[in-house]
């Protein structure tokens, strides 16, 4: 079991634009390679988490039935400091505070499968700070945004990161790094 930050980013290092939108990502010409890669990744996920901004974007931009289509019944922890409406049929837990106790719950729920830190960058950074993030899998899109939400707003030196795989997914370059403790 590994805790993985699996994300897409612009070439200049942003996961969302200055309006917290992901619309730029869906404009990238893709032959379905990304969709298949994501589905394959999700098949190995036993628990996932995301921040409030990511959750709110999904809730506002996707029909509720897409949640189950995309994530099935994978338990999802949403980190937030405010009350958010639940997506009907989603297996959700709204939490706040430190990532360590939540990671323990997620690990129990995931069993032998992976934990997915879906987004955003600040949440993934908290897992990295706590030495609970094992891998960063970043798909780099051929677009620059100039500003927005950074993919990982922390300094993590190369001594902690080891490149273990590089793949091309049509227009995307996917980099996979293992993080050392």
C-alpha cells in the first residue's frame, strides 16, 4: 500500500487556474489515453482524500451521478473547515485538522490498496510534510497558466525524490517520483 498524489499539472506547475478551475485540463486533445490511465489507477485505490476546493469544484461542475461512475464506493475524506453539502450516494467523510489521524483511518479502509491524495496541492504538501506521502505521479499537460494553485507548494529537495518512471500519454508526459522519509 502506498499513499500517492496522482494529479495533472500545467507545464508551469499549476493544478488549477486563478479561478480554481480545471477547465483548461479538459481542453487538451486526448484520444482517451488519460481516461484509461486514470481508470487503471483508480482500480488500485482503496481510499482517497481531497481538499474543500477540489470537492467544491467537482460538486459544482459534475453531475452527482458522475461521482459514482468515476470513484465507485471508494471512501473519500474531504478536508474542510466549513460545512459542505454531500454529493448524493458518495461515500464521504468531512474532516479537519492534522492529516496523521485521518491517514491512519484511510490506511485501515484501504487495506492492501493505495491511498489517493486527489488534490489540492496544499493538502498533498501536508501529507509530504508529515512524511506520509510515498509517491507523486504528475501528468504534465501542454499548457501554461501563468498563475493559479501550485501543484505542490512546498520545497522538497531532490535528495528525497527519486524518478522511477516516465511515460507519454498522448499529449501528456507522466512523471512518477518516490519520496524517501
